C-alpha cells in the first residue's frame, strides 16, 4: 500500500505541476485527436480520397456530351497559267491570294457504347468508396500506433518511478550500513556490497530515463509536435485493460467490419466491372455530332470577291467493331483471370485475418491470466519486503538477504507492468482487427 501511495503521489505532483505551469496535459483521446489532425501521411491519404471523389462524376464517366469552340484561318498564294483550247492563248495570273476563315461550335455525344459509360460510372463510385476505405485504414493504423506508444510512455514512466523508489531504498540501506560500519556493527564487505547495489540501481535509473525520453520523442513525432524532445504530461497514471472482450463478437465484426477486408471486397467488385467494360466492345455504338458555325472565303481573283456561309450541320454514327485482331477477346480472358485472382486473394485475406484473430485472442487470454497471477505475486512481494525491512532494521537480516527481498519486489513490479502493457497491446490489436478501434476516440 505504501508503494502504491508513493506512485500516486508522484503522478499527482506531476499533474499539479503541469496545471500550474500552464503545460498541456494529454489523455489518450487528446493524443489521438491531435495526431489525426496533424499527421502529414494522413493528410496525403485524405487528398488522394478527395481526388477519387472528384473523379466520380457522370462527366468523367462519359454520360455528358463535349462542346467546343474552334476557329481556323488559312490562306494560299499561287500562280496560275491557263491555256484556252479554242484559241490556244495562254492566260497567266501571278500572286493569287485566297483566304479562308472558319469559326463555330462543335458538339459530340456518345449515346450508346455497349453499357460502357454506365459501367465506368459504377467503377468510379467504387474507386471513391475505396478511397474512403484507404483513409479509414490509415486512420485506424495511426490510432493503433498512437495508443500503443501512449501506453508505452505510461509504462516507461511507471518503470522510472519503480526504479527511483529502488534507488531511494538502496540509498537508505547504504546510509544504515555506513553508520553501522563506522561503529563496527557491519563489516566492510557489507558496506561495499550496499554501495555496489546503490550504484547499480542508480545506473538502471539513468538508463530508464533515456528510455522514457526515447518514448517521448516517438510520441511527439506521432503528434507532429515541433519540439520532439519536449516532455509530455499525461493524464493517466496507470494502464487500464479492458477484460470484457468476447471472441464471438470480435469474430463476427472481423468479417463484417474489418477495413482491409471491405477494401478487398471493393477490389473484387471493381474487377467484375472491368470485365463488363471489356465486353462492351462487342456491342454496337451510337454517336451524335453537331455543329454551328460561320465560314468566310476571300478570293483575290475571279468574279466573286468573297463568300460567307452561316449554318448548322449534324450527323449520327452507328457502327460495330467486326474484328480488332482478337484484342477484345484477349482482354476478356485476362479480366476473368483477374477476377479469379482477386477472389482468391480475398479468401486468403479472410483466412489470415481469422488466424490472426485467434492468435491475438490466445495471447490476450494468456496475458490476462498472467496479469492476475502477477497481481497476487506483487502483494506477496510487498509483504515480504516490509517484513525484511523490519528485520534488517533490527539487524536480524543480512544485506544480501535484504537485497534479495528488494529485488523480488522490483521483479514483481516489472512483471506486472510488462503483463499489463502486453495485455493492452493485445486489446488494441483486437480492437483494430475487428474495426472497433475508433472507440478509443470516444
């Protein structure tokens, strides 16, 4: 109980300092919000999603006609020589300069092309949905990464606190041994051993400080903070593990809500649409074209000086491809093979996800069992340490035995902390594979 009280007071003092100094204190939800908002990679994915949304239009699919305005000017300079048959006289004209000016509107519209336009529009909408799923996958991956590092940071802080407590115990033991050594109650060997243990604990504390700083840098990087070395103040002082997950519920959600599997299903649908597009070449096509314009011809010679026309023209084209070198047939065969491959990949993904689910679930269950045992071990280790300390203060316990009791306590704390974090990682993985990881945002 004393040990728990010391850790609670330590985290409370850190949080109080953060509030007084005006520094921001992060909980998991705030880390996730900042990370999602500031992530460069996520912004890139969202931009790609916007591109797919922009492409999913009836105009891009080919439903709408094209209308253009064009103008053209041309001229010719020539010399001519004409021989009259009846008289045999030759008439020569040099420097004849004629001009032609055209301007008008042109309309082209594919009315029917073997359902190609309709199928292409459906494909664009599927690609838009895929873009949304790609964004979702990126967000879920980022949430899992931030959550794992957030709890790792808490784990490292708790471990630092445990080692700091160990240093304090070793310092107190060294003080006691030194005093008794000076009055002759303890030998020099006891004093040297206490000093070695104190230095070893101090060294471990320094290494843990570096590990904590490394975790802070990773978390700052995930939050896209400008100062990667800044200390992060967190609201949580412990790692809470959700022990209420149900395997059947998770299994159903994997096949109904897993983002990667949904993406694969979209990919399968797109392959089927690609096959329909290849079959469109076997159908006839109907195209409409129309125009309205003005034409001006200027003549340098002859009886007419210029001639201008204003009017409309239109036409309808109906046709069918009779033979294209068997290219359409080849494309249809390849499209069918692509459908088969994508369906096989989807089946393989389903089996892989199911195997991953059972594997992670087994690890989750085992870690929960280990967690329960380590909680019991910690209670026993604390009691043993308190008894050993009392006997040591009375001189009934050697320094080596006291060190063993202290080491047993630290090992029990370390095993419990590791088991808690490992269980949390399993929980995060189960939430992600079942498509529930967005619940951490709530």
